[in-house]
């Protein structure tokens, strides 16, 4: 895959099929840095562009009290006027324009928690793409199949999650940083976010997947907080087993495309003396469909 602009329909179809056959995770060894429109062309194989988190109110960003109320279109126009692409996220400890290192919160270099991207949206993005532009020693990304997690879910846990939903909070990034305009909830019960079924069915197939989002501030609907915490702990222990996991060591120029319905991911730490810079895009998602429960509810 060296020319994303020239992907034709048959190749696009093959790539989508390959994603289904390979645990929702594909690695493209492009071997060079892509232009933004090339990453968008590869993204378009998998779906329509979704906004990147942290730029538009409601998408990993809350409106600050001093910020005027504006429609999504107005916000997008304003971002574009400032030369910002609302669909592209820069992730790194460098200035995106110059590539020079810049002062960065220590949390950036630590372990990022397991998560699926932007599950705090009512229709969470289906695919995410990550393009490596500067790679440190370390800073690998791991992917963990939630289809395998669902397939091996012990009966006792399956019964406990039957028909249940989790509330998906957006207060913190996966690195543990407070998102723009957000206030932490007193407890997960007070967190604000959509509920999604814990066990989902993947559209167009009979596959099921666990859909946990992220552990921080998660809450299982209608349970006392201590029971919610106990159930979540048990689910997370099962869902992140090593034998469901692929750990990716990055090379500059690569793009990894993953299906957020199929895998969770996490980022491993690296030394703060090092430099890491990635570009990220994501595709519009779909409401999460509950698996038909096989146990009595
Ligand atoms: O930088 C990484 O390896 C992963 C970052 C991440 O969680 C994402 O892009 O969704
Ligand atoms: Fe992520």
C-alpha cells in the first residue's frame, strides 16, 4: 500500500474483508510519510470521516463557560479558517507544524489505559487509523480482541451482563488528562455519557463483542456503585487477557487501521527524552446493537 489515492473499489472491498478476517486490525507498511489527503483517502475505504476528539463541542470537548454557543457548522468553519483539519488528530510531544519537541505533560509518556475510541458518542466511531511519523524506543500500541473476549466469556459473567448497559464517560483522555472544558464527576454514578449494551452484536454477522469503552468513570446502569465496580473489575480482567492481544511495535510510515467494535487498544509508555508523533483519523460509527441474550434476563 504505497498510493492510497489510487485505491479502487475492488481493492477497497478486499481491505474491508481482510479487516473482518484479521481481528479488525490491519497494518499498512507504507514506508513513507503520508500527506493528510492520503490518510483521508485510506480512511474513506473504511467509512466517512468523523470529527477528531477535542475540537468540536460534544466530541471529547465540552463548551467552556466563556465560549460562545455555536453550531457544529460554525465551529468547523472557524477551525478551517485557522488551518485546522477537524477530522485529523495530532498525537505527540512535538509541534505539529515544525516537528520540534515541545513541553508535554508527563502523563503523555506513561501507560495509556485500554479503551475503544470515543465510545462517549451515541454512535461511536467504527474505524480508527493511526499513522506513525516519529517513533521512539517503546510506545508500542496493543490491540485486544473483544470478539474473542465475548466468545470465551464465562457463563457466570455472561449471566451478570445479560441485558445490561455501561455508561461511557468522556472526562479524561486515555492518558489520564482532563479533556477541554470538562469537570470530573464526583463518582461514576454522576458521570455524563450515553449508555451502550455491554455485549454487542456486530451488524451483518452473528459475531458478538464485549463493549467496555474505558474503565475510568464507567458505570453499569441501575446497579449500586459497589456492584457496578465489582462487575466491571471482573469484566476488565477477562477482556484484557494476553491471549486476546497483539502488541504492535511501530516503524515510521506505517498505518494501523482498527475496528473499534472488535478491538480495544492501549498505548505503552516510553521515556520523556524521546519523541513520538502520530496522526489519527476515525470513521463515523453506528449505534451499538445489543446481543440477543441467551440466558434468562
Ligand atoms: O498513540 C497510540 O499508540 C494510541 C493512541 C490512541 O489511543 C488513539 O489514537 O486512539
Ligand atoms: Fe485510542
